[in-house]
């Protein structure tokens, strides 16, 4: 037994000694620079570009036995201002000696440091990442079969203990769209790389994007399987973590699933897909066809209920005008190809409160196609009534073009207006039906209001106009004309049977010329403007008394049948409300003059008729 152990120890010692002697011989007698022309020639053959290896190649004994390079450059094709396609500060490639004897390539490790790649699409649409090999096989089918056989043989004997990429950088420039993106401080580690069994990969990097300005950090881990002969690449248990920052907005997210790319079938499938961005959680699947030629992506997302306001707040969004967006859920199907994105789906919200306006059970069908977003029909419960709305937004220009058709049915006006425009002097109570047909455009609320155009209708039954007592103003007008003390109390409200009117929106100004308010005692017509941009009102009412006694009708200063003018002007929130006494006195005077004229005409007419009758009787001899 002891002799066996001794013999085993002796054999191991001899093998170690042989390995050391082999390494010493290689380092001493073999000049690795002899491989430089061979390496450059192979790169030129398969890429059509010149590879430059600056400095000498040298043998490396640490961290593993292999060849170490200096600075390496690969040029861009002619016509690009940037001369360098890729460069690397240095690389170390370790090779195990014993497997070479069995025609197997097993690397003890590959270390790449300072790798930099510049991907460019120029102003004419030409890119620098398409290579043109100098030599092509005469028979493509035969060549492919031969390549597959060689790849199968190569795969069986290929093993790399590890790859370490440190401090790499990838720059992408699109001169047509004036876009730039950079991946910086990229580090990649892969262990036990083989074409026969799965191996683990991890990667992390920073990135910076311009137009739009966006930056962040990303990390990726996965178990990878490579089938070079069948051109199938699998990434199982993929976990992608991402941190995004845009201005003061921050997003932390994570994507998971299995990704399988089949280059022969030109497909990519992402299954068991799930994602999370702060409180937003979603599941689904993604598929890509024509992967390397003309990619066409399709997918389906299912969004789990979440608190939108809390999500926006956690990402640094302004939520000052949002009081509640509770339990948003929904699903969406989408497709994307060559700058064209289409999507359709439906979203549900339990509770919405924005700018203090409240809705419940909101349902939003969504359709997006060629830059146009349609949401129709949107339905919701609103202030004991219902909402139905169609919204269309054209997003292809510099600012969104918006068209809205909206119908509010049986809505309680008092709480709606109290939330929409609190602390207003003039308020409406009652059950109303309101229709709106509006268009606008703009990138901010001020611009949207300024560009409002369209029409509207309002019909309110059995309501109250608070802040204005029309009956009191009528009594005031009568007391002024009769020079009597006013005994009526100002209730500061007007109860009406109905209020109707048509609205015209012109660049943020509402024009209303046919307002009609009816009450048992009077009716009121109104016309004027409400300036939503400057928050001003200039409105004129004319009220006509509907009831009067016969004595009142014949009385001087009676207001029966005469329009009583009321002016509303000034700040929309707190306007001035007054009788236009000048117009009223003038109207009364004109009315009395007309009565006198009519009375004089009647007297003259009676006199003429009397004289004519007397003359007629004389002619007959009576």
C-alpha cells in the first residue's frame, strides 16, 4: 500500500515537473509574436478590416498560463470620421496544455481590460458593424454544412474556465436622429463556459443616453446554454435589475424570465416574464420574429392592481394635483416593428381624485396606432351621475393634439363645481346633463386651456343659483323707480325650474349667447364671455317679470314685461354683480314715452273717427 502511494506521488510529481518544463520551454524557446501576422490575417479574412496589435505579445504565468497582448485596434471602414471601431488596452488568454494533445481547446481563462467599441450609423444610414469577409465559399450550402460539422467538432472540445471583462465601454451614435448612448464601466464574468452544458454569466454597467437625457445602472445574471451548431442560445433564470434617473425622477426595476434565441428560425421568446418597478408589478410574454433582419415584436402584459399616486411619488413625480389613483389594473397587447408601435388594451381604476375632482369605477379602453392614442369609450361614476367620454390624442407633432367628446349625465352640480372650482362666488346646484365637444393642444395645462376650441351644452333642472338673487334685484329696481324703501331681503340665491344654454369655446374663452333660466316669477336670458385663460367674466342678464296685476300693468314705473339688466363682470372667482340702473331708467323712460305716444294717437284717432261719423250722418240727412 505504501509503495502504491509512493508510486502515485512520484507520477504526480513527474507530471507537475513535465508541465513546468513545458511551460519553461514555451516561454524560453517559442516567441508568441510569431502569431501576430496569423491573428491579423484571420481577422482580415473574416471581417475585411485591419487588426493592429501594438507592442509585443508575451507569455503570462499569472493569474494563469497563457498569452498576454498589449493595445489592440480594429479600424472602421472608410467613410467614417471615427477611425477606430474597437480597441482594447490588453488581454490575457490562458490555454491548458494537456487538452491540446487530444485536440481539445480548454482555456484556463480569458481576461479583457479596457475594451471599447464604437457603434455608428452615419447621416446616410450606413453602419459600421456590418463586416465584409474577403473570402466567401463558392458553394454556400456546402460551406454551411462544412461549417456546421466543424462547429460540432469544435463545440465538443471547447471549454473556458472563465471570462473576465473589466472596465469596458460601448458607444452608440445615430447621426441621422442625432442620438447618442454610452455604456460605461462594463464588467462581465462567466464561469466554466462550454457548448455542452449551461454556465453562469453576470454583468453590470452604467449607461448614459442623450435625447432624451437618461442615465442609470443595470445588472444581469443568467444561466446560459449555447448550441453553436443549431444556433440556439438560451438564457434561463434571467434576472435584469435596473436603476433609471431622468432629471429628478428615479425608477428602480427588475425583470425576470427565460429568454431563448433561435437564429436559424430567426425568433426570440421571453417566457415566464415578470417585472417590477417600485410598486408596479406585471407579468406576460414577449416574442420577436425576423430577429436579425427586420425584427417584429409582439407581447402581452398583465398589470396587477397598484397605487398609482404612491408609485409616482416614489419615482420623484409631481403629485400635487393628484389626491388618489387607487388600484389601477389592466392588460395590454402590443406589437412593434421598424419605428411603428401598436397597442390595445383596457385599464381599470377603483378611485380617481385629480384636482379634487372625484371619479369611481373608471374604465379606460386604450388603442395606440401610428402615433395616435385613442381612449374610447371611457366610462365612470361621477357625483351620483355617469361619465362617458371619447379621447383622441395625436402624438406625432411637437405637442399633443387632443380631441374630446364627453357626456355627463344626471350629475350633481354642487359637489362637482365645489371640487372643480372651490370658493367661487357664483355656484350652481341641481341635476345636470352636460355635453362637450372640444379640441386643444399643448405640452402643459396653461397651453391646453389657451387652445380650447369647440362647443358644449348644459341642461339643469330644479336647481339653485347661489351668489345671485335675481328676485331681490327686480324688487330693488322697482323700489328705485317708485322711490320707495326696499323691504325684500337678499337671500343671495335664485331658485329656478330649468337652466339651459349652448357654449362655444374659442381659444380658451367660453361664449354663451342663449342662456335661459326660468322660474315661476320670471325668466332670464343671458349672453357674454368667460375667459378661462385670464379668469375673467363679462356676462349680461336680462330678466323679465312673468306675473303682475292689472293695476301694476298700468302703473307708472311698472316692470312687467320689461327686461331688467344685470351685469356680472370682473374676476371669475369673485365678480361684481349689479343692476345696470342707467339702462333700466332709459328703458322705463322709452316705455312711458311710447305709452304717451300711443295714448295721444288713440285720442287723435277717436277724434277723427267722431268727426267722420258726424259728417257721414249729416250727409244722410239725420
